[in-house]
C-alpha cells in the first residue's frame, strides 16, 4: 500500500544486514502510496554520540509544515497518525538536542540513529 525510502546523505551503518541511519542534518523520507492513506508512524531512535543532553527533539514535516513532533530518550517513538497523499511525497525528519558535540568542519553530526521506521495501522482515505 505504501513504500518508504530514507534518503540520507550520510552512509547507513549495516548491522546484522539491517540499515541504520545517522541523523543530524535533516533527512528526507519519501513515501510512495498507491492510494491516499492515513497511517501511524513508528520509529526506533537511539541517541547518537554527538548528543550531550537528553531528551532529543524530533520533527517530521512536509512542505515546510510540521506534521508531527516530539521528544525521545532512547526507545521507540510513536508518531501520531499522518496523512500520506496518493503518489510520491517528500517529508523531512529533523532531530536536535540541547547540547551537541562540536565537530570538525566537514564531519557530519550524529545526534541520533534511526534504527527502524514503520508505516502501520493503515486506513484508506476517501478519493477526492
């Protein structure tokens, strides 16, 4: 019903054959839905080595409009139900912490690690 692509400029880490993505700069999330849907988003996020204070804030936005936001400490985060339109759509996942490690120029920040991302509890939206 819906495909998801995580489009990060940072190379993923592969652990047990599974891709895990470092988050620091905003990361694009692309959804391809065959029909307009409403779905619950679940993410497993871990604090990264550059986050020097918890909690870490996250936000999911589309077209510069905040769709969901919240805080996490070290576990799975349930994002509220969001609407995903039919066709290809781009969202942006951002993370930030109160205090982060200062990195040398050109080194990417590792504020959090995206360990899992799931789209579930899908409901079809009425055709418009």
